[in-house]
C-alpha cells in the first residue's frame, strides 16, 4: 500500500465516522446514557486521529500522482463557487512555480 492508496482509504474514515458519532452522541444525550457518551467521544477521537493521518499522507500522495496523465494541477475554485452558487473568490496562488493559470480561469483582483 502506497501513500496515495492509504490517503484515499483514510480519507473516508472521518466522512463516515463523524456522522455516526454525532448520531450516537445524540442518542446518548436523549437516553441519558453516560457510557454511550464516552463511546461517542472515543469515536470523535478516532475521527480526529484519522483526519491527522489523512493530512500527513496527503502531500506524499500528491507527489505520487501529480505527474500521471489526466491529473489536474489544481482545483478551479471559481468553478466550485459557480456550481455551489456561492461567492468564492478565485485563488491566485499558482500550483507550481512558473505554472500557467487554467484556461478560462478569471484572475483574482489584487489589492
């Protein structure tokens, strides 16, 4: 298992366990069960540890896949903003030194 595979596997742990922990905690509060509250807090600790592991494997995973064909240099933030209908300002930080901006990406205003 390489860093990219570990990152993808670990990335799903917080996504699945956090809502489960919230539901478990809500049930523990409603049923006034202290033991279930402690279990739900343990789930939150596991989520935090998994999130740290995801963060630590992210750069190594990116290094492994960045030169593969079909892998984009960066996420077009302006497109995400349009899809979600929010007002997200585009980032003007290049993915790599001397890299060209994405075609059609509006430039961020300076100032």
